């Protein structure tokens, strides 16, 4: 790694930026675990013959029992809450991240692999590693590598998705009806199976001219993700486009990416400490102008 690249990767950022990112990401994990509790309970009771282990579960011949799974769930929830509050980070952050990884991998071992849930697990692992390697002290600045690694991890998921589209369909993704047929077939399948579908997506499939621009927009978002890491001029437009990209997927296919739609997935890209200050001042009645005055300008 060149000196310039190392200076950027490990360069200092406000310590509060990492703290806010950790608090909101682990807070999201706690909410996610709570919302998914009944699903985890149901999956943990499925017959062993349906267990097709993936990821960290591949070393198991049979799924763990329900008491073990729900015990891990309880530990993950408690540790996520404590890590979000900044309590015992060198213990709670690693335990919380590992249990979330185990739970998302277990549920994926019984059916569809939910890649967005694994993105959350990876972000938690990065923040947990940062809590061990560079524990929070009274310093006002810390190395920014955890945030850069979180950005790189998220960007990689978009790039892989974009490359997969081009490998699957080539230029037909842009010039043909691949995306249009995909959306139409997905909604038809859901209607036939009485699953939640998108009436809007079904209607839009009949409007031929819109799909070329949508396909181009999709590739620009996915393949352009790395540029948002290195260019502040591109970062904000890309973040808006990426969020709208997931809104569009939900509108056209009734497929939700809650981690991205919540905005928490993108926290590493923004000066989160400024957002915190604005929220605090808004709650206190000071307004955003006063909040801006109290936050030191950082890159």
C-alpha cells in the first residue's frame, strides 16, 4: 500500500463519528433481532433434513437445537443493546456481532440466502474488531480504517451484483428486456403463490420505454459504488441514488432491503457526528444552525 493510500485508509476521523456509527449499527441489530425473533424460533424447529449449511454453519452435520439457537439469540440481543450503549465494548461488540453472524447464517441454511443480512453481520464484525484493536478512550480522533472498511464492504456488494448482471445477460441488460421480464416474472410468480407482489411493478412491465433507463441507472449505482468511497463530490449523489435504487426495488418487486432503506448501512459514508449533533439540538430546541456551530468541521 502506498504512503498516500495508507494515509487515506488509516487517517484520523472524529472519534465520535465511529461511536455514532457503532451505536446506530448495533442498535439496528438489536431491533432486527427483536423483529426476527419469531422467524428464528420457527426456523430453529424445522426438521434436520432441510438443513443445508452455508458459511460458518458448514462444519455442522445437523442444526443446533432450539434452546441453543434461542439462547444465542438472547445473547445477541443483550450484547447488541449494550454495545449500542457503549457498555463493555471489548466483550459485548464481539459477542453481539458473532451471534448475529451465526443467526443469519443459520436461517440462510434453511432456505434463501439473505445477502443483506450478511452485510449487517460484516459491518458489526468490523466495528467489533475496531473496539478490540483501538478501544474507545478520551481521544477526540481515531483511525478511520473501520469506516473505510465498512464502505469498501458495502461497495463490494454493489459491484458484485453489477458484474453478475453483466455476466448473466451482457449488453442485453441495457438494450434488451432482461430487467423488464425479470420484474414481470417475479411478480407473476408471487401472484400465483399468493405472496406479496407489486401492482405497480406489474403495471410498469407494460411500459416498454422505461426499462432501458432503469437498467442503466441500476448499473451506474452498482458499478459506481467504489467512486463514492474516494470522491466526496460523487458521494452524496451516489448515496441518494443508491437509496432510491432500493426504494425502486421495493416499489416494483415488493422486495425490501431494510438495512439500506433505514439508511444505517450508509453511515460510514457520512459525518455521523454532525447528524447526531443536529438531532440533539433539534430535540433540545436549538435548531440545526446552532448544531452546525458546535460541530468542528471535519472532512
